[in-house]
């Protein structure tokens, strides 16, 4: 009943109905209780974030007097404007350089952000560019402010903050093509002002022939005399972000078609392709992998200078020692050599026969050739091992082909499998949003020693700008750093707890989805012809069994993977902040890199084992530890077939991950340019990311179906002599063969082709 407890029925049960339905019990309950206790801690942190923190700070800023904009008497002034951000940075330089999260900005609550639509509009109406301070002279004077400020840039509203938006290029005219020049034949229409240039706007596809563009425009900008580097920098980035958002909004139709519908179409088309030509696709993929290894090995040998050395030896062998006549003269006197172009005349040398680009590539290699020798030799050895293994694994490749074909049949009869991961992704995004908000709320709580002692005189994030400056000016930099360090342990533990909670929860949701899909495939395998156990919603029934009986088992495996991911994340942070130390200490660099590599391999290994373990959980209701032992038994009993299946699955996955996003992005970019959408790079990038996510989902579902079918076949072969296998799989596993030897192999080939 507890973690590693066994509550499942014996795997020796002869009737699948027994272990699949009747004897299924709850597994690893203690793990589930521990998970619920952990989430109790998350609930307590949520309580602290609301009671100790200030959730309104996320949505609304505060002015320099400590008033919360949009709340209470300031409910009509929802927006906060920072008129002197650059000056605030300079005055708090010590904090900005060491603890930027403690910065306080001079803010003013406003009914609307300053809208400097045009610099010239301010000439006739100065109020558009003027922001008045509503405090008393004593208040803003003590805080270093003034009675009014000039807004020099328009603003973008982000969480009720007025963020500057530098749109200095607002009046830029359409680009013209400078070269090739306008000829009114191939390149037109010509521009009226510069008649050698021609217009690009609305001139697709002719515009693609342009090599050099000419850009013109009138820059209008208001700029204060004092430096505004920070504001201008933020404004430029915000302008870029605004252009990206505007581009996406203008291209919403193309994004929906090429980022949503088209990847789905490509995904299903790939399944049809596998159904019809699985054998061809798999063999081509395996051959391409071998050719890639061979080419990589040759590249390493080229980089090591092997071919240059061989050419030198060949060149030396061609040199003929003669007392009176040199080899060059002999070649030069040969009319056939002159006719072939090997020499120009009697005074020329032998033409270098090695390609010049190859020679240049070799000369550019600055690394140690020994490293390239070793790398080339290792890859060459792996290549020969790979070729021999593929030759010996021909029957297992045929089995993998049959499993791939049968997987497409399962997906055809269980189409909800392809849509279920999208619901999983939606739930994961909701939890991600929750953890982000919780982290932000806890940040407003500013959990440090000032909440438990009086060392900082109660300074919190809700203190006014003036109070904060008084504390800052009256405290030395060392005291500030010491006070911040005193709370670092508490904050570190809190945020590590949150990060681990996010990793663990996301992994739990992923494993629930995987196990539910495995259960649906297992149900199809054993009960597809059973009228008694037929159901309209096999996937939902499988999900119900997982949530009712095996949530503790899911939590157990997710905990292990979550811990490894957290360790990897900590190592990445250490690696990032110790770059200088790694440069001066090669041993430390080696330790960091090797540790990261080991943790990566450990995570992949654990994921491989747990994925198969969850298939056993879905199939026969095993607890986590017993399912892992069954997975090891599967690995030891079928190492070759398992390796081929994994290789085929990975190859098919990368085919989708490469071709689908690139194809969608390429077609989308053509459509965006043809439709004259602004800044098509933003929409193209988003479409590529969306297509990558959809392709990854299709690959994950297909891998789950393939692995589950293999496990079911192994169980059917061991206990039921292939009773429940589809006809195609019966043949490749050797059941009900009508002939022997070559005839049996031919029958299997014909069935796979069908």
C-alpha cells in the first residue's frame, strides 16, 4: 500500500480481464499522502503571499508617497508613471549594482499614461507632454522631485505601469530598391523622386530580386538635455516588443493556419505515410544515420590532417630523382601532360591535385590534431559496429516495422489519443501560471529577517519612496548587504521549494497523460474484439483508473525525476555564475561539465525506465517498484528488439521535429511576405514554435503507442501464445506461420507491405 508496496494482482494471471479490471487496487498510497502534504506547504506559502505580501503590487504600482495606484482614494488613477527613472538609478547605484531587486523608483499615479503621439503636437499643446506632481512642495522636494516633468516618449501600458516606447522611426517611408536599378522592364515601378530606384511595397515576388535597399524617413524625437540612457534603452526594447505584438495581431490568420492547422495536417499525413511506407521510411532513416556517422568520421580525419599527410606521401612518391632532369621538367616536356592542363609550360610546377577548399579547411584547424584523430577513430568504430548491428538485426527491424504500422492502426481506431496531450499541455500551462503568480506574490512579501527582527526598522516593499531613501542614505552599503544576506537562506529555501513543486507537479501531469494513453492502447490490444468490455470512451476510462488507483505510483516516479531536474537546474546556475573560476581552474570546469553530463544521462535513463514502468502500471496495475523490476526484466529479455524500437522511435521523432516546423515556417514566410504583413519574422518564429510543439506531441503519442504495443506483445507471447495479437504482429512474432524458412519470411514481408 505504501511507496514500493505491492497492491497489484500477480502477473501470472491467465485472463487479461482479471489483472486489467477485477483485481486492480490502489498503489503507493503513502507517496500520494506525501504529495498532498507537500501541496499543503504550497497552500501555506500561498497564504503568506496574500497576508504578508501585497498582491495588488503585481497589478498596480505605487507612487513616491507610498500610495497604491488604483486602490482606495486612488482607484481612478490606475497607472503609475516613472518620470525620473535614470536619476533614480544613479542615486541608488550601490543597490543597482549588487541588489537590483531592491530598487525603488519615483512614481506618480495617473488616470492615463502620457501619450506623446507626436513630438510636434506638444508644441501647440504642452499638456500632452507635461506631467504634474500632485504632492506638496515639501513632499516632492524632500524626495528630490519637482513640480512637473516632461514626457518625451509615448507609453505602453504593462500591468498598469507606463513603460516608455521609443518610436523614433514612426515616420519612416517605404523601402526602395537601390540595386539592381530600375529599368522599367525587369525592375519597376520606378520611384518618382529617385528614378533609378524602384518600389518594393506591393511588388511581390519581384521584390525578392532586390539586393540593396534604400531606406529614408524623417526622425522626430523629443529628448531631454539630461541623460536618459536607461529610459531610451527600455523604450527601444519596448518598441521592438510592440512591433512584434502588432505584427502577430496583423498576422493572426496566417498564424492560425500555418501554426495550428497545417502542423496538425502534416502530423496526420506523416501517420498515413508510415501506414503506407513504414518500411521505406525506417530503412531510409537508418541508412541516413549510418551515412551521417561516416561523413562525421571523415570530417574528423580531414580536420586532423590525415588526407593532407596522405597527399604529401603520394606527392613524394611521384617525385623521381634524376641527375639531369627533374620531375617537373619531365612533366613539362610531355605533350600529353601539357594538353591535359597539368602544366602550363616547361617552367611551371606540377599542379596541386588536392582541392583548394579542402586544403584551406585543413589549414584553418587550430586545434590539436590528436583530438580529431581520436574522435574520427571512435566515430569510425561506432560506424562499423552500427553497420554490423543493423545487418544482424534485420528480423528485429522487420518487427519494428510491423509495430510502427500497427501503431498507426491503433491511432486510427483511438483518434482521441492525438488530442489528449493538448488537454495535458493546457493543464500544465495553468499550473505554470499559478506558480509564477505565487512566486511574484511571495516576492512582494519580501520574506527576510526584517519581518522577524527590527534590524531594518520595518522597511518593506510597501514603504514609500521617501522612507526608502531615508533608510538607504542612513545605512552603509555593507549593512545593506549584511541585511540582505541574513534573509537569503529563507528566500532560497522558499523559492527552491516552489521550483521543485513546479517540476514535480508538471512531471506528475505528464506521467498521468502517458499512463492513461498506455491504458487505452492496452485496452485496445486485449479487448478490441470483446463486446463485454467495449466502451465509447476508452481513454477517459483509462484516465479514471489512473486517478482512482495509481496516482501514488505516478507521484513516486515523478518525485525521482523532479529531484534530478532540480539538481540539474542548480548545476546550470552554478555553471553560469562560475565562468571566471572555470577559466582559471580547469579541474573545476571539468568537474562541473562531467557532473552536468552525468545528471543528464541519469535523467534520460530514469525517464526511459519510468515510461515503461507506467505501461506496466496501466496494463496490470503494478506498484512503482514492481513495475520497475518488470521493466528491467523486459530489458534483459529483449535487449536487441528494445534497442531497435528505441532507435526507430527516435529517428521518426526527429524527422517530425525537423521537417514539420521548417516546412510550416517556410510556407508561412512566403505567405506573410506575399500578403505584405509587417515584420514577418515575428509571426514566422511563432509559427515555427507552435509547429514544433505540435510535432513533439504527435511524436510523444506515437512513441507511447509503439512502446505499449511492444509490452503487450511481450506479455501476450509469454502467457497467451499470441492469442490477442493482431494478424500482422502474430506473423512477425512467429505465431501461425504457414511455411518455414524462406517461405515464412516471404509471408511476413507480404503482410507488412499490406
